[in-house]
């Protein structure tokens, strides 16, 4: 089971809230979040309640200020604990919505989707096995999107406002 501690101030100071599972609304516990300590497990934290807004993937470690998790501000309103996955990883990317057009399957991390797949936009995805993070830019940078095994018929289904997928990473071996 995972454990994450949110702090209102930088460097693990001020009011804190400890969480060991999913929470759709942290606002009633904290007015802001400027540092986080992940004691175990992997987490996705969200800027808005109900798992909405910018997403940030965190593994075990200390994050002394919101810039350390590449946050844009001190607003963290919900969190999701990522279940441990033992097994293989597999997903398919498609250049068109509803799994149409050119397709490429991945079983490993990819730092540059455009070079690997040869397309500039990913409009749908089928996560067959494992948990993954999409990054909008190559080199595992930019906005992040957490994907669990499911069918994502259009990019808005994984929470993005555009079809840019620059890189992807498997969530593994962090427990």
C-alpha cells in the first residue's frame, strides 16, 4: 500500500495531510501544496479535484517544492495511488481516432514517438497491459498523462487537450 504526505509549505513545513489511497478532493485538508514526501508507492497527483487538470507522476522520494515535480503552481487537489503491476507492458498507438490508421505497438519506454512512429499526432491508444505515462514532449518532458489498461478512442479520453505525445514511459519497479 502506498503512502504520500502533502505539506502546505516548502521543505515539508506547515500543515500536512497523510494519504494512503485515492482522494478525489484534497482541498478540505489543505489550502495549497508546496512540498510532498512519497514514503512508498507510485502516485499521480492532479491540480484539480476529481482527477482533473495537469497531472504529475511521483515515485518514492522527497519533493521539497512544487518545481521539483515540475508543477506549475501550488495547487494539488486530488491524488491517485497507482497499483503495483507485475507482468508485461504493452500498448498500441494510432494516428487516427477509434483505433484507425497507422498503428505502432510498444512494450518499452520510448523517448521520441515522432522518430519511432513517424507521425506527429496520436489520436487514439489501446493500453493492453501495464500502467504508462504519456509526455507531450520528447525526452519525457512536458505535460504528463497517466494511462491504465483501457481503450482511449480519442486523446481527450486520457485527459489531454491536444494530440501531442512526444514520449512514453512504463510505470514499473518503484515499490
